[in-house]
């Protein structure tokens, strides 16, 4: 039987490990993100799709996404697949994200002040609205996405406000690191041992290259 970490998606395979999951001590932790044993759940077997499944119903308030929104969507799907150890699907979504990024027109305005205002709108308005709907519908996946997304957005908002006050001095003699799984941004000489948001190890961080050093 296989058990899946509800935090990072790590799979404990009893056949491979040769140790029943129930026999592991209560102090055992996920080897990838450090989550406790209680965070693991039995792997669910996907239900068979009916041969004549009804056509999906499209909500009237749905809108067509533009190229930039599709790029962001596929990028997040690629990260989600990587998180679930599905490299082939991750590569396909990443290819789609790369294409839509290449055809996305440059924004007419991209000032840091406007970006900071958008972060605050997400934190104060959009995330609470989405979380309320997800909780009402019992959608645990969306609730988890909101938890990660809000934490990352709060950090980005904080960094934007700090940069508006300090300018390039904020980046003097330091590096900028981005978690490739959840998008968390870290300022420091070295990346954190574990991502503060999604708890992946430091090798999942990439250093932002090509920026100007003060």
C-alpha cells in the first residue's frame, strides 16, 4: 500500500520500503518536507470515468483567459505536477507556459507602486473571497493553494514595500532566491534550508541571475 504526504506529496511505498506504514514510530517524519506521520493519507485510487460522461457545464460568469493568464495557469500546473512527482506532465505544462509567455505582450504600465497595490488587493479582497467559496464547497485543494498563495503574496508585498523605501540598498551584498515549487522569494546570501511556505529543501531554490548589484 502507498501513503501520500498531504503537505508535499511524497509517497511512502510499503512494498518498496519493506516496512508497513503503521509500524513506523509516531515520531517518524516525511523525509522530504518534515511533516509528521499524521499528515500522511492512504493513496486514493482514481475512480473510473463513465463511458458516457455528461458534458461539463460552463458557468455563465466564466471568461476567456488571455495569454498572460494562461502562462501563469500552466506554470502553476507545471509546479503542481512537479510537486506530485509527475515529470512528464510537468514538462508539458512548462512547455505550454513558455509558449504563452512568449506571446504575452509587454504591459503598458508596470510600476512597482501599481504592483504593490495589486498585491494588497489580492491579500485583502481576492484571497478571502476565493477561500470562502472553497470552504463552502469543501475544496481542500483550492484551500491549500490559497494558503500557499497568500503567504507568497504577503511576502512579495512586504518586499515590494521595502524596496520602495530602500531602493537598491535592499539588494546590496545579497542574493535573491525563488522557490521553484511555490514561488516564495527569499533575500539572503544562501537559500533557507527549507522553504518557509511549502517546506521543500534548499536545492529547490533558484538564484535570480542577471540583476544589477548595487
